[in-house]
């Protein structure tokens, strides 16, 4: 089961991430992973949180989209090339990737936005690569 990612679209100005983080902190939501991407005058803040539903409500009034990503715990022995090759061989495109800000279940995590989340999860699990679900985030 994929993990919910919240993408918030904000003006590319100082303090915008602080506003998002403060809103989430006020409702006791933990940001587990985030990525900020520059898009000219605007920015995209991608978030993985422990409580997506509460986050969506807390971010009311901000432009946002919700999508699904694949989250893989990474440890020293995790082979990123193996993951990339498995997906590439099966014609799954990695649209973008980033890592968690803090450990999730004891490990940092790789977050992948892919062309086919269901297929990706199946490929990874068939190759003994653990995939996290939203339930893993408490």
C-alpha cells in the first residue's frame, strides 16, 4: 500500500516553509520527510507525515495536491543501483526521489515517485526489498 505524499505550492519567498511547518506542528503532525523544489516564482514542498488527514486540514487555504509514493527503508547494505535497475528493467520510471529527514522505524527512507506505484511495490517485494506503508509512520 503506497504512502500519502502532500505537495504544497507556495510563493518562493522566505518564511513559506516555516508557515507550513508551523501549521503542522500546531496539530502535532511530525514531518518525516520533505523536499523543497524551486519552480521559479513558486516552490513545491513535498511532505511525508505521520498523519496525512490532519495535515490536509491544517494546510487548508494553501494550494496542494495529494499523491502516492513508494517508501523504502535504507540501510548501509541497501543497494540503490539494484533498486534503480530492477525498476528500469521493468520499465518503471522514477519521476523523482528524496530521502527522509529523520529515521523511520530505525532507518532513513528513500521516497520514490514512480510511474506505477503498484507495479513498483510488487517488483520490490518480489526481490526482498521492504516497502513501508502509511501504518509504519504511527
